[in-house]
C-alpha cells in the first residue's frame, strides 16, 4: 500500500497514528506530495479526484481517501487493536472523531487564509469565526468526553491529540491552554504516547 502524505497535515497524522497503533506502518510506503487548495499537483488527483491527502492506494490500485475512511479501513486489518469500539458507544466515539476532524479543518483553513493571501487581503473576521469553532469544540470535548479521553486510547481519542498538536504547530499564538486547562493537562500526558511522539508535524 502507498500513503500519499505531507508531514504537516493533521489528517495525515491521524492516519499515521493508526498505522503506528496497529503496527502496520512497515506495510505502507509513505509517498510525500505537496498539495494545497489552489494547487493539487498531478499525483494525488489521479487517485483522489478531490486532490486531497491523505490518500491510501491499495494493492489493487484503487484508492481510499478521507482520513476517517482510511482509519476505519486500517482498523479492519488489525481488529485486535480495537481502534474503534464495537459496542453501542461507537456512535459517540465517531462523534468525538468528527469533532476532532472539525477542529483540524478549521485550523487548516486558518493556515491557508494567511498563507495564500497577501497581508492586506487576509479576512480577519473569517479567521476569528474559524477560531470560535475550535474554541467551542474544545469546550465541548472538556464537558462531554474527558472521561473517554482519560480511560480510552482508541483512534477517536488519539485524533483529539492530533488536532491539538496541529493547533500548537500553526496557531500557538492563540494560547488555547489558557482557557482549556483540563484538556491541556491531558495533552501534556498523551503527547508521550509513542504513536503521538513519532508523528509530530513538521514543515
């Protein structure tokens, strides 16, 4: 299998975390690519028409894309790892994962707003609106899911770590820890987990 990736992407990081957790990393060739909302290049669109990463090319040549699709597929390759719960808590876990992915999406959008526009064209109101989404999501995680975060280490929980890592990576000036101390304390511990420590974003 081939994983088309960029080491800075939080969505890619989530997939890499899943591969580490399942000990499947050696079965996947990492293929670095450069993509953005305005330049998808030639490699990724031939496999994912949306031109986005992560994109996992299977041995038969077909491709899976969207990090949630890929991580669920990985979970089928190593079912004993239990990346996802198999009982009636699944839907709550998937909602937590969707919340983490929403944080990533808003944070990546903020990154591109500054990167792709000249300083005089940056829409600060839009940036603030994206941050409000992130802040609300962090509050919701603290209010609804801290028990799961403290007791479980499944993929949706680890996706939260990936989301927080990306905020630190690109938006450290927002000081999210000041207003979310409970989540900050959890992050300080989870960052030592091997799959988290091995996938710190760079670039």
